[in-house]
């Protein structure tokens, strides 16, 4: 299949600092970008993420975004629940509909356009102060931290809580009803994986320890209990078994330490852990069904536009199953997937190999009519060579497009490497045409 879409993400502050025309002209001319999307609801994170300073921002060396702010003009009618989207308080950002700014610039160039709901949808401080009842809890009743562990100030919203579902659906309905977008994308953090590996780069941790650590994650809130019991699950048995496993993972107390030491010194595999703990497995399956249910709700929300708007999921973990994401069943509810493995940023051939296998994992989970978009990490540590080879991996994995992550940290050399890779590996239909009659290759 040809790589028909080459997408790129932009932030509101990119548009404010560099101008929408400049950003899009650079991306189109250097990387053949024909699709641009705004990270419209962005979490708190130092930008650029991997470099100390911006490579090409003319206004500032770095930027610290506000937490979980919407950079469009939310429609109050779409948020009937207690949670409402927050917008920017920064003078240079507030009052401007940055999604519309990007749409206008993209449409003027004949580009596709979209919007992403990023990792988090709630300001951490606001959530803990005003909405603690909607946050994920571990089996000990503690609010989970940033990636689902015990530390950190962030609280993750529980996907089974009705207020969270109402708010999340409202975000997507707002975008598809009020904006001329071709796709809405999200890399929403799902269930907290606890202290298991939450990294975005491969390889996958396949040890039993990783699955044991999932027991320290979420969620065990009242909404989860109510949903589980409505499905006929024995919530008491689940919490007892998961608490036991979590205590071993945390080595809380002498008995838990002793049992964990026995496990560490035994020839134990993942299968042993799962076969011995039926209630734990039932909980993992329950989380999978909960994620699938939310995906279905979002897909229905995108249909509210009455036109063809893609629901695109943007993967974010090397071990997505530990957050409750089962590709085969969850992706039945999406139109496309952006596989955001950034192992090309390892700068090694091994990293490219892992990227290829992750793309294959997604491709095998999609129907023929669903699109696979391969992310490219055009940021520090990636090299022109690994980016060109990542384009090859995308072609070999049957991808339908590419997506650059992210413009703010990219150098021109890395942006150029994307176009070079598409040309080198014949990624678009223009490179599949017959040779001219005058070509020396004809008749040879």
C-alpha cells in the first residue's frame, strides 16, 4: 500500500511562536507532509521533550505547558456533567482558537487535518482537589500517580466512572460537531500499569515480574466495583488475590518478602503466574472489556458529525496490555491506529527492528479497511539513517501513512530524512510508474 498520508503534530505554542504558515511550509517542503493535527488537549510536560532546548523556535528556548488545557473553544453544550474542559491562562495563548488557526492553514494547502486528545484529560491539581472520586485507585485505595504507580501528583481518571465517560465523550463530540477535522486522535492513558514498565520504547518486558507489578496498578474504585459486579464478577475474590500479588510486588512485610524471594529463585514463567491466579486474570480481562467499552463510546461520538471522521488511536506503551489495551478487540472500534513506537530514537538498527515488529503487531490486529500510521521520532537520538530505515519498516509492515513526532524538537536534517526515506524505499505511488521510453533501463 502507498504511504498516502504523512502527518505531523503541532502545538498551540508552535503556532504562536513560529506562525502556522511557516510551520506548515517547512513540514510540507521538507517532509512531504500532507496532514497536520493540533495536540489540542495537552498534558503538563517540558517541551521539547528530549532536547534541552528548541532547535528552531525564534521566541523561546523551552516551554512548560499548563496541565491538560484545551486549545480550542469548547462548546458548553457538549459537557453536561460536572467536569468541564479548562483552557489556557497564558496571555499569549488564551482567547485564540488554535485548532481553527491550524485548520485554516492546513485547508489552504489542501491538507488533511485533525486534533489529538493527549495522555491526560484532567489537570492533576484540579482533579485531586475537586474530583478525587473519579480518579483511579490501586488495590490499597491509594490514588495512582502519573503513569499508574504510587508516586507523583497526577491522578488518572477511571474509565469506568460515569462522569469520566460523559466528559470524554463530550470532548470528541465537541471536536467533530464544531470543527472541520478529518480525524480525532487520542493517546489517552488507560488503566495505570502500576510499577510495571510504562516506557514507550521496545523491547517488551516479557518476564513474570512485569505482570506481577501490574497488580500495583488500577483500578479498584467504587465505579469499577459496581461495573464488575454488574458483570457477575466476584469483586471480593479479585481484590483479595490482587492485593496479595501487589504485596509481593512491593515486598510489604516479612511474609510477602519471603514469598517473593521464593518466586525470584524459582524457574517461574508468565504462564505460571497467570495459571495460578484465576481472579487476577479475571481482573485483567475486566480491564480489557472496560477499555473496549470506552473505545466504543468514543467511536459512537465521532459518528455524531454525520460525516466520515476517523477515530484514530495513538499507542503510547511498549507493553500496552499492562494498561488494559488488547489490540485485536479494542481496535475493532477504531478507523486507524498511529503506532507511536519511537525506537528509531535509539539510533540503532536494533531499534528499527523493534519498530518493525511493533508495526507488524498492530497490522495483524487491524482489518484490511483500517489504516496503520507509523510514527517517526524526528527528535534527538534518531539519525537520518534510522529514520530512512524506519520508513522501510513502515513499507514492509503494510502501513498506510507516516506521522512525525514532533515538529518542535525536530531538526531540518531529520525532517529531510523522512522525504529521503519515502523516495529511497518507494513509499508512494509516484515511484511505482513505468519508465520513460527514453530510459536506458527500457529493453535492457
